[in-house]
């Protein structure tokens, strides 16, 4: 499995993998491929990693900057993360996430937030923090992983590409 940054010619494959990965997810509104495309078009896709196996894109992880109380504090949001359905539960998502978090640390990021299943994301060190608030979802599903000692507090907003109150 090769994990690396996306290439221009892989955009369609990333959209396809993402659409298929979220097709039967009850929490999804099926906009994940469009979110990635809007982030890319806005120059807001800070890190876009693909998992390549035998020349095929089998997974993808997106990272984009977030604001905390309307300020850029060097924090990022993880997501969407997708793995082709026939390759799920093989550790590909974990490889993409770990590589992305490592890359963010190397770039001097303050930390990363994620909206998702606590049972899954806690294995990477994510934890709930009532001081960081995201109003678009129940607090138990919003978690953070700090790379620094001093964790900021406030309202987190994702890029407007996500829609909703995420950035408006």
C-alpha cells in the first residue's frame, strides 16, 4: 500500500471512491465528493492523501484548515475519509489518517479536529473536549487531537465548502 499526496489525474477516482464509501452511510447526505471538489477549487484542501494499491486509488483522506472563534490558530479538520467498500476493514483508513496526522505535525500544526465515531477515532488519540465546540453535531461525536500543550477554546468552523453553519 502506497500512501501519498493526490495527483491531478486522480481527482475522478477520488470522487468515485468517496461516493461509493458513503453511499450506504445513514449519517451521510451524499455530498462528500462535492465537498472535496469545493475544497480543492477554493485552494482549501490543505492535505489530500490517497491510498494506492496495484495502481488503483482505494482510499482517500482530506484535511483542511478550521477556525476557532473566527481565527486561524493552525488547526485542521480531518474529513472526509473514504475507503473503497471492497477494501474497508483492512486498515487503509488508519494508514491514511496516521500519515496525515504525522504530516500535519511535521508542518507545525497546532492540532486536528474530527467529526465521527468516537470508538474509531479515539484509537488515533482524538478525544472529546468541551472547550472546543462544533454546533452542527452532538458534542460526543466532535473530537480533537492536540499537537501542542496549550489547546485553544472556542467555536470551531470548517471551511464554507462543507456547507451548513460550518463556515457561514
